[in-house]
C-alpha cells in the first residue's frame, strides 16, 4: 500500500527528507522520476536504468493508450511486467499531452511563449472530457476523467494522476478559473473511478491548477487538501520567468497539506530542483536528462564545464576528440567507468546510437547522484553546500 | 602470444574443435565473430555483448582509419581500451570495403550479381595499392599493404588480415589470376610490415583468393602455406549459388595447412555455417545477425517459425502484438529472460531503438548458442543431430 512519511524537516525552508512506500518498493525523497514515455527509456536497457541508481520511472498514459493500448498492457500483467521495471512506477493522466498537442505544443505554452506552435489536434473540450486526433492514425479519441483513470488502472503504476485541463499561459484569469473549477470536478470523478475500479494499491495525485493567480492556486489547493487524494502534483502554467516559477511553486506548495507527498510536473533543471526542494517538493520529473543525452549533452557539475556559459558538456565538440578522460571523473556510472570522452565523441561523429545510450546512462546516474547529494545535504540540513557544489561555475 | 590448437578432429569431415589463444583470452572454435564495424556493436553496450556469451568481436579497418583515425585509437590504448571490449579482437584489412565501395557494392558482387550498384569511390588500383574517396569527407585516401598493416598495428587487434584485392565475381579468369598474384605480393609486404613494426603479439591471416577457379585457389593456398602466416582467411568470390559456395569453400579449405587456423570471411547463414564447419572452417563473421535484428528479425531454430518459408521471426508482424511469450523459450539471453514478443513488437511499432537493441542481444546470444551446440556436437562427433535441431522446419 502507498504511504508517505516525512523523515526529517529542514529548519531553513520547507525542504524535507521523506520516504514513499509503494507495492513495488520505496522511494527516498527528494527523488527524480525518469521519463519512459512509451514504456521504455529510449535506447537504455532496464538493467542500466536500475544500475544507474534509479528509484522510480514514469510512463505516459497518452502515448500508451494509443499504442499499444492499455488493455494490452493490462493483459501483459501491467507496466511492471511489460517493461521489466520491477520498482515503483508513475503514470501521468494524459491531460498534459492532449492539451499540449491540442494547443500546438504545451511545453512552450506552460513556460510562457505567446504563440501557438505545431499542429493542433485537440478537437473539443467539454464538461465530460476532451476529444483529440490520434497522432498514430488520425482516429478521434475521447479522454475523460473516467477513461484516463481506467487506463491508468490497466497500466498498473503505483502512483497515478488525476486527469485535468492543462491550462496554457496565454489565457486570461476567467479562463484559468473556469478551467481550474472544471479540473476540480474532473478530480472527483477520477477519485470515484479509482475507488470503484481500482485494486486499492494505487495512489492518486490531485493536480493543483490556477496558473499564475494566487487566489486560484489557493482554491485548487484547498479542494485537493479536503479530498481523499494520496498526494499532489503541481501543474498548469508556472509563468514565463524563472523567478515567477519559483514564486508560484513556493506559494502553491505552502498551501498544501504537508503530511502528503508533493510532485512538481515537468521540471528538471538543477537550479530549479534546488529551489523546488526548498519549496517542499518531494519528486520531480523531466524528459530533459535523457533527451539532451541523445544529442550528446552530458550533465556534469558546473565547475567541470570548460565553457563558463555552457549548461552541459557537449560531446559533439571537437575538443573531446582526443580527450581520453571519462565524461566525469567524479561519476561512478557505467559509462564513466568504462569509456572515454574520445570514444563517446567518436560514436556521435559516426552517428552510432550507442553514443546516446552511453550519455543517457551517464545523465541518469548523474541525476540520481544529484538527488543522493541533496538527501545527504538535507540529513545534515545544509542544502546550500550541495547547491554550491553542483551549481557554481 | 597467438596460438591455435586442434583439440579434436571429426571422423566424418574436416570439422574440428579447436582453441585460439590470444593475448586477450581464448576463443573456442568453431566460433562466430560479431561485427562492431565502427568500434561498437550498433545499439548494444559492451556488457550485453559479453553477457551474450560472445568470445570475439571484429572492427573494420576501413571505417576506423577514416573515423576516428588509427592514431587516435592507438593513443587511446588500442581498440580494446577504446571500446571497453577486453576479449579477443579481430580487424580486417580494409580491402573488402575499398573494393566493395569501389565497384559499387561488393556484397552483391561477391555473391555473383552481374551488375554494379551504388556509387563508385575506388579511384585507382596500382601495384602499390589503392586510392579511394573517403565516404566521410570526399578526400582521396591511399591504402597499401603497408598502410593497412600499420593501421591494424595501431588498432591493436589480436588477429589481423592481409590487405588484398577483393576480386569481384564478374571478372574473367585472367583478371582473377593477376589479382590473386598481386594479393600474394601484397601479402608478403603485409608480413614484412608486421615483422618490422608489430609488437610480436598480433597474428596475421593470409587471404586465400582465386575466385571460382580451383587452380588459382590452389596457387593462392600454396603461397599462404609456404609463408609464415598465423592462419588463413578464405576470401574473394565464392560463386553465385549456395552449392558453388560450398564447393569453393570445401576445395579451398582442403588445400590449406591443417595445423593453422582458418576463417571464412563474411558468411553467417546457419546452413552455411554447418557446411563451413564440415569443410574445416574455424571462425565465421557476418553483419547479418545484428543488422537484421535492428529491423526486427530474430534468429530462432527453424522449428519455432510459424511460417514455414520464413527464415526469421519477424517481430514487426501483428501476430506478436498480444503474444506474451519470450522470443524463444529455449533462449537464456537477457531479452528472452525479461521481455515478451508483445513488448518487443510494441517497441518496433513505436519506433523505439530499444527494440533493435533487445533483438540484437537475442541474436548475438542465439549465434553463440548455435556455436556452443556445434562445439558440443563435435565433442561427440554428431554434427548432423545439431544441424537437424537448428535447421529443420
């Protein structure tokens, strides 16, 4: 059964050490959740995912309901058996992607871009749910709170998320308010569906909406606190600047029942993580660590970057051609123990997909090392030193 | 130091059990050599290569001399350190690719197609060597027996091959004869270069040429027998039908000093392997097992194929969508122990590169299981039973 325990609170912020207990094992928090969108981490075998110290991974309801379909995954014994990942598993609701693809790229929307981009596939939003066009075959698909929850029951993850309308940034307060109210009603329908059809083993997170408006965030948080959710996921628009994001995450987190678990949806930058932890966030997810890896960008502590403005070590760079050092001398990952920058550079130049695999393994281990350091730092209540170690150039 | 021992001879054919000793470990023969063209097996981490029971892998001189360059690999400590593969390693001479790309696709040439295909990059063949255009940047590159051998010394594989002219099928006997004579002269230059510049640790194989002509094969074999090579690689055109191939391999192998090791270049079909073993071939190499894997074709014993005309189990096939069995119940590979046909089918449908990785691992393990079975069969001198088990529908 799902359980969340706070093991230690910081004296300086809402940062805390915690433990999530699930039917598939524990997650020590703060923790990073890796995105295995289509029931796999792209190019990485599950033994390497595990050996990188990964505690929990995520798959996407939207992608899996379209391909291979949730009934197939259920018949396979659920996502754990299907993917070979025996540890804790998280699924989102599909809402983010439906409204993302619908509005033409919610990533930029959430983060404040003013324009729609890409092809719009969202056909209709009603009180009942949403209709969208499948990116696989163009057929029209309905997604409602009931369907999203049933799909997530079939998928069988340990932590699942309420279907909500993911409100874009550019809409006005009235739209945001109406949308948030609708997400509240949808949240109750998800809870009812889980109670009716679930096996009692899955934890359901309420999504906190309300955009950049503190009164709407408060209303959304109050609703989540008053109902029988297992935890919270902070979603919706977080504004268009870093400082606005920190402010919204901080304000929203403060409004939540502190005995429950709090996830921050889609955020994975190292500074953002330190700030999130201070706001009381317990878990984070983001596609970036493995996505940038496939393009040759390795995450390292800032002090190991040769270019002081760079965010990552870009292994495509010719300076690594004859560099027979590991990506990161500090790192104990499979890649750093066995291969050099020169070898990984060669793989990228030769367009060998193994390059992306090796950097993905490194970035996963690095994110896990980051969170190990954060947990160690919280144990002695000195997050500043850890942040300095990871973030200072 | 390199050594080859015959452990047991069959009473029924020239088939034999043997052991190759190299500075990086032993290879029990008959054995399969996996192609890691550009210093990696595409999409497979080296731990999975090893865990599949792989004894020896091959990299290609042609590709590596162009990218990243042999000096770089030498400075990295050689191919073993560069790739993380600590076991026995084989490099070819580059000749096959130079003449292959030169004539516009030697694969079809070798196997008897009548037409040139593809873009021709071979510029000139002289007594000294060959000039060709680099497929990377178009620059003109010279490859001579001396350069090929020095590149292979830099790369540092345990078994290396003489630079020869890889004669196409369509040429006449005079061309084949002149080419074979030239390859003999080139072979001596390779031997001299290795003796002058090598560290005494690398074994050099003479390439047996002569096309489909028994008298030319005999002359090439006699030359190879009379000089101080460590073993032989049967190359050149093997005709245009299976039966012609078997005949040429059989005839050529019979001409060779039986105390030395014999490799058959570029052949990897299961029947071809059984026939090759009967002819006295000790090792085989072929890109097919991992190349077809990336397209979803899994190698299994014929009796496990549902379509009686199929050669492989094609995991793209919709019949596997809901098939929750492993690819092969007999197989002990990482993929078969952890994943179902349904999951692998899903990965291919979702265009996830992990699908190719998982089937590559399966195919490598399967080729290694095939050779384990062949060696067991030779130990009791009953190759027929093993062939029946693997090849009968």
